[in-house]
C-alpha cells in the first residue's frame, strides 16, 4: 500500500514541531498506514490469513442476524455489579 502522507508547515501560521508531528500521526491513522504496518510486521501464514478472514465474516454475519444498526450501545457503568 503506497500512500503519500503530507503535512505542510504554512508560513502564515506558526507551527511547533509537536503540532506538526501530531497532525502527521493523525493523517497516517486516517489513511490506515499504521494498521497496515502492524498487520505486516510479522509473516502471516496463509492458513492464519484464511482463518482471520473467516472469523471476520462470521462476526459480520452474526451482527447482521442480531440486527446491528451500526451504532454501539454503551453499557452502564454499574451494570452487572452486586452493589
């Protein structure tokens, strides 16, 4: 995956290095570069790749059966406690 991530320091605004680095990291996350890097950091055998894809498809299928509407429901902080 070849992605050109570019963060410019404009002369009309003062940018500190920390702010530029923060914008660069956010841009890399938006493009999915870090996710791709961590996935390719180690060799994944073909059977492991198939199993990962199969598990992801099963999760999607199960969410569709349960009527998942794309919204995550937040659990209450004290739900399930005995107090």
